[in-house]
C-alpha cells in the first residue's frame, strides 16, 4: 500500500511537471519572440531551490512541484510602468493574446504529438470499438434490460447518430445520466424504436446502460489434458452457444461455466462456418491461487495492434483528441446544468491514483493518459476563469472591443474572484477524490 502511494506520487509529479514545463515553455517562447523580457521561468511554486540565470531570465526549480510560472516584466497592472517596450503590458493586445494562448496551445500540441508518435509505432485498441454497435450481452435489471434490449441486437441509431460504432456509443452513454436517449435497434430484420435512460454508476457517477459489445468467444488456447482438449476443440473454434442459448460476449461464457458449478453443459461450437454441439463437464482447478471451474480454453483478446503510417497516425490522433475535447465540453456543460454529477471531476489525488495505475499498466497506457491529461489541462486553462489563461484572454477581448484598458480596480476584483473560485474548486475536487476513494459507489 505504502509503496503504491509513493509510486503514485512520483509518477504524478513527473507527469504534471512535464506538462507544466511544456505549458510554460509556450508562454516563454512567444514572449521571447515578441521581445518581452522574461524575468523568471520556474518549474514549481514557492521558494527557489536551485537554477541558473542567463540574460534577464532566472531559470529555476521551486519547492512546490504542482505548478509553474513565467514571470514577465510589466505583467502586473498594479506595478509602476517604466515605459520599457520589453514590458508585457507595453506590447499590442494581439501580441499579448498570442503569448497567453501559447501555453494551452502547447498542451494541445503535446496531446496530439504524443498520440501521433504512439500510433505510428503502436496503435492499439479493442477491435469491437471500430465495429458496428452490435449488443453482445445485457446486464440483468440494467437500463438496457428494462427496455427489452437483447444480445444480438444491432444499434442502428442512437440519439440521432446513424450507424454508430461502439466507440461512439461508449462516449454517448458515459456522458449521459438520467436523460432519455432515443435508440433504434435492428432485430431479426425488424426495426425497434426505444428510449434508453442511462443510470449513474461507479465512483465517478458516469452514465451506464448495462449493455456490452459483441465480442465472440474465439478460442486462442487449448490446455492439454482438460475437457476442451479431450473433446477435440481447436484454435479458431468459436463457442457461440451454451445450453441452446446464443452467446455473443465471451465473458458471459466464463460466468455461465462458473454458475454451472461443475454440472455437464452443452456447448455450440462454430468451426469453418458450420455449427455442432458437444457436451462438456468442467473440472475444478487452481488458477493464480484461486479454485475455478474450467473447461481448458482461452479466448482471443480481440485487440488490434498496428503501426500506422505517419499520415494515418496524425489523422487518428486528431480524431481522438477532437472526440475527447467534445466529450469534455459535454461533461462540463452537463455538470454546470446539473444534468451530471460533479463526482466525474478528479483532482490531484485522483490524477495521482490514475497516474500510478497507468504506469503499472505499461508505457502505452501511460502515454495515452499523459496525452489525455495534457488535453484537459489545455481546455481547463482556456476557460474564462480569472487568473487562468482563459481569464486573461477574456479581459483582452473585452478591452479590444472597448478599445481601451479596463481600470486597475476592475482587474483586481476580477483576479480576487478567480483566486477565491480556484481555492474553492481545489477544496471540492480533493474532497471529491477522498469521497470516491472511501465511498466508491
């Protein structure tokens, strides 16, 4: 437990430190380009620990690792202006806009760049996500079960989107809680028009329909000496039915085998397009220290792993980042309108836990997580919240429309509101993280 905590802390500091470095580098490069004097480039806040000075700039690492900043000459409206053209506020508004927006822009570029590089050499995703949205299984007493959705149904329209892929279905359901979604299913050649209302589930209280994708039980491994091997089952065979019931989702097979509790079962096997039945009696054996009923098969993971050409890698990265951006704005909109729980938000504790989990899962998952968090950091900083980049951009746009600067008093009040809001937000998300840790449901 303690070692996991240390790992989570180290990983999240490294992840956030890197993303903040990239963010502040955006401000720094734009300021230098326009001739603004940069006094401090700091990774972290608080007391200066170490660093070096080159020209006007003190490059430093500070005591508090969560954050960072670039201090430019003349960027505080309350300071006395010296008339130096190298002061931030002495530059034209459009230049100040570019300097401010380059921070979030660098985070967005980092998100796109990381996924592009990853997809070029290791594009991995479940095969079902790119397939037509056929239902593989339905959880009892779930929203899908209550409206009569059955395994094998094909989702031909969901909330106005025709012929969605499972990836589209997953995003729509996750970002919808307690709202009716029109859904059209194709079953045995007939179209059924239903209304599905996802329910909140899990510690983050995101939407859940209780249905699962079509993932066939294709045999990838047969253990010698166990019932499946004795019956002559082969690699590539599909288990498509149990006791005369069609099965479209292989984890359901595992559940049915355990539920049989050693009773002999009839399995329907599909081999080279032809179906036949066999009777099998599971045996009790030990797996990873746990007793389980087994027939001695392993199923294909159905994960697509490719190396995409650069053009396709860039396209896939832009597509996935756009989808994540739209989903993020949808979640924010629904939280603000109280149509989705604020428990879906995560703070430093939650990000640290996820960082540690992704680190332990492998470099692919960690890079995808860093890309996602970098995108979230970009979006968050562009929100029109005082003292964030989005708040500065908001004031610049107002001043541009007014063709004059706002008074110092207005800017100070604006900043004070932002500080109070961010403090309250920090307290809330940390409470949220603690609540999700100790009360996960």
